[in-house]
């Protein structure tokens, strides 16, 4: 339809001039706008499309032509940004009377008759062809009177059949709508009433069910379209898309009719189809790629699938599959899933953080890729870790996925394979000095504090020395509340397993002696966390520390070994070795005669048969019926110190076992009998989601050591009677949501005791009065539930 022909009646011209003088519609590429009519200026098009001539009706109205809406253009923007035109803000706003109703406007409102409504709606859509608005309004319903009818809408001149938006809604709602709607300064109420009768029910950003009197406000994350293409955009936005679970009224309201099959399916049916597709994939990488694609299309379906099938899918979403994904990330890359911040962009840090599309994230996971799992320096390819980790925050603790933020800091890489890879996505340079990286990190943390002051920060997979330094440097109240999962989370989950393992081993706490193979950030962090378990039971710090023997690639760590020790290793360096050095793990086992052996080396097979049998012999020599504790905790499976099958065979089934990666049950046949041994996985997913959720809900100013220790004790108490009977030391992974709830509750209570919670004291007093049940209900009410939120 030609716009000049459409504007052939005086009322339409008057309407367009009023709208034109108040609204500036701005597209980024190609550029086109509605300039102020009085100025006579016409904004040009940078895309090469022809603009109207000086004598055309469009040019007289100050409208620059966009690309024809029926033609495809690859740069046509998907969304519309609206701003009030200069000068509009100085116009006097209508006053409000004391009774809450809007005072009459000084001008007579435009009162269209029904015969021109369709033409006017075409004018509005021609001027705003891709318009769509996402209003941040409450989900409460607002009612509207039933007086409007087709006949009353047609008799617009009578004035008695139309009620203004201020009369139909509360004052606060009217103000919100006025501030958000670029057409709010025009008397849209009359147009809206008629368009509703004409079956165009989405002009102002809400939907009306069957044209009844009830107006349903759309929640913050819902997308309410104003053009024919907007329904398709709903399906393309993973946060809004619900697949075939859209209700019939939602399909009408969001212009989805015909864009998806007519059948309405339950989430369960969609999950069954997705699981069938996953199981047809032959390799873990292929299954991961399918799940990643599903997440990019339908967030609710992805997390419903993950929550319902956590045992089968968690190894695909995180370890061990995520290790292989990170190794190939630059080759597998299809679309962005995180914030990528280069050291060369340090001056734009706040802008980059503000570019995240979802408002007010509550937790972020950040890495620089310098030590990804046991795979070394992967640079920007390590971004798969924050992405996978945050998926587990949602699946295990119910943190809203739109409130999570994965970040990778790209400062280069020392990995020669990455530097030579033509597809590598990161900076092709060596990492700068420690001081330069620390200065960059300072700027990052300061920017985070300014842009997202309440967001919890979790550090992940930083090289050991940086990990300890950053944790000590940024856990103060000057910065956001922060913790390191490699140091603190791993320590908490191992401590929880160790507490229960000691009960099964038969070796009293006073007689326990622990050897740690691996003295990086995780090894030292675990040792400190377990040591606190002893000090809290009455031992002095020195007495507790004497029980720990740390081994690295050079052997037992001693003060007189002859090499310069890293700062984080000094604390546990032995001084009682009388000048003797023990260069191999076998020698250390023979010297220490430990009751527990914990591996964090990222070296496959380092626990050999002779070492494990030596551990068993040292335990059995101290008393009959005692069992050795063996924790090969390295990830992924290709880096595990030994397998579950090896541990069972080399200890004749007496081992108390926990691993970092998942192993299958192992069955040993002896004649007509078969014994099935169940492995334990000391996965950090048991604690870090609960720590994060508790920190968010308690609004903590910092994450204290006491909160970390509390998470370990809470997890150790999560076993039910069946799990205790089967000899497990961790809850079954299917119960990880329950474990996260308990951990979050205890972390919140500890935050209050430590004085770092910003929640009002009255709220805490109420919870104390009603007990843990009321606090659990508070937590559950604020968790994300797919297809329900």
C-alpha cells in the first residue's frame, strides 16, 4: 500500500503529524528514522536504498523510507529501539487529579470512526514495520470494563463509549506504560479500542483473551510482538520459546498460529523426543552438540531435560565431555554463549559487561583458560567450563539461567597448538607478565563491582598461583562476593566425602594420616579444608598439620628439598624429615604408612598396583577390619589416577572409593555369587550450586571460610538410610537438587552468623520462629522451574 494514498484523509494526516513530532524510530543498520516534521529534515539511508524525493508525502512528513518490508535484506535488524524525540521531553505532561484519574487533555482527542481503523493500523505498521516491545511489568492481572463494544467503538464522536487507559489501570501502571510506550503521548486509547474490535489486539504490548474484559500483563521475559514477523522471533529467542507447549491463547496472542504444528505437547513428551535424539548420537561430543543446540533454541526444554535425566546428561554437559569440547572449542564454535573480554579491550570493560542481553545477572563464572581441568592452558577455548558450570548451577540449585553470566578473559595463551591453529578464536600472543594480568584483573573486578554490584563471582580454572592470589585479593568487601571452586568447592566436597569415609574405614580420627598426590591449587585447597575438620575437633593447628603429607612431581614437599617452593606449597612443607628426601610416591607410602591417599595430579595411572596395595597393607597393619580410603579426583576420565575397577581389584574389595569423574558400578563374580560394588563421585556439583544459591538469596557481601566449611558439613549429612546401607559417602546424583537446597539453607544461616548477610533482621527472626521448613520454602519459591516460571 502506498503511504501517500493511505494518508488521504485529514484525520490521518493529523494523527501522523502528532506521532511524528513525538516519536523517533531508530534502526541501527540500515539507518532510517522519523524526523521531526517541523524541522523538515530527512535522515538518510546508509544502506543504499532510495529515499523519498523532496516533494513526496513521506518527505513532507519527515519519514525516511526503510527497505521495502516484503524484500529480504541481510542487515535488516530484528528488534526496534525507540527513543523519545528531542523536544518531546519538554512538553507538558497531563496532570493527574487527586482522585487518581487523568485530567482532560487540552486538545480534543482524535476520535476515529470504524471505517478508517484498518487504514490507520496499516499506517502504524508501515511506520514501525519491525516494532516490538518487551515491557518490564508485573505479572498481576489488570481488569478493564466491559462497556466497550463494536457499536460503541464505531460511534467515536459520542465520547461515552471509550475509557482512557488511566481510568482502566492503576496510576502506577499508567505511568509505567507511559514511560515505556513510544506512542504514549498520542491519544492511543481510541485507536486501541477500535483496533481491538478489528481483531488487532497487540498494539500496546498486552494480549486480550478472546477480546474479553480481562487484560493480562505480560511478564518481564515475554515478548509481545507488533508485526507479522514477531511470532517467529518468539520461537527464535531461547528464553521465550516453549516449543509445542504454548497454550492456544498464547499462540494467538504471540502470533504463533501456523508457525508451529497445531498439536499441543506436554514438556514430558518433548523431553522424550529429545532423549530419543540424544541416544541416537554415537559420541559424547555429538550428544553435547545436540544439547547445546537445544539450549540455543529452548532453554526451558533443555533444563527440564537435564533436571529429569541428571545422571545420564550431566557427564555430557560438564565433565568428562566438557574437556574434549574445550580442546576443540574453536573448531566447534557456532554462536556466542558468553562474554569474551580481551586484554586489548580493557578500556571498554564496563561497556562489554553492559552488553550482556539479560538484566541484572546474579552469578557469574569467570576463567582465563590458563588451567582447564587437567588439560593445561587452553586460552579462550576454556570458555566451555563457565558455560557448563552455570548449566549445573541451574540444574542443581535452580538459579534462573537468565540470571547467570559466563565470562572468559582472553589474555593470550602459551599453548603452541592454539597459536598455530588457524581457527583459534583467541589472541594469538603469549600471555603477558603476572603483573600485567593482575592489573587487567583489577580493572575487570572493579568494572564488575560498578556494573553488577550484587553479582556473586566464582573464579574457575585459573593457574594455581593466580588462583590463590586472586582469591585472597578479591574476596574483600571492596569487590563483589567471590569464591574459587577449584580451591574452596573441591575442598568442601572432598571434606564431606572424607567425613563419611572415615566412618566406614574403621580408622579413628586420631590415627588418620593423609597423603596428597598433587600440590596445586586444588590439592592445597583440599588439604586446608580437611585440616580445618581436625582443628574444629579440638586439635591444635600444628597437630592437625602433621597429619598431612603433600607430594608433587619432585616427591615429598620438604623445606630442605633444595628447590624454590611456590608460595602456596610452603604451608604444608615438612620439617621433620631429618634431611631425608622421598622422590617417589612409593617411597612416601612406605615412609608415611597412610590411611588415606588423595590424588589431584591430572596424570592418568599414577596410582599403580604397587602403590594401592601398599596403601592397603599399611591400613591393615594398624588393625583388623580397617579399610583404605582412596580418592583419585582428577578430571576428566583420561586424567584419573586410577579406575574404580583397579581400586576394587587391588584392595580385594575393601577400598572406600571416591573419584572426580563418574565410573560405572563394578561386578565381581566368584563362583555362583556376584558382588556389585558402587562407586562414589566426589563431584563439586554437590556443593558449588548450593554455595552460590545461598550467597545470592542471603545477599552476602562476601563468601566466608565458615560458609564453605558449613557447606561440607551440610553435604555430609545429606545421606538417607538407603545410601548409608549401601556404603555410599555421597548422595545419589539424582538427589543433587535436595543436597543443593540443604547446602544453600545452611550457607544462608552461616552468612547471618558471620554478619555478611544484607537481609533484614526481621526476616531472619521469622525464619527462626518457624524453623528450617520456612527457610526451605523461601528458597524453593525463588528457584527456577522450567515451563512454570
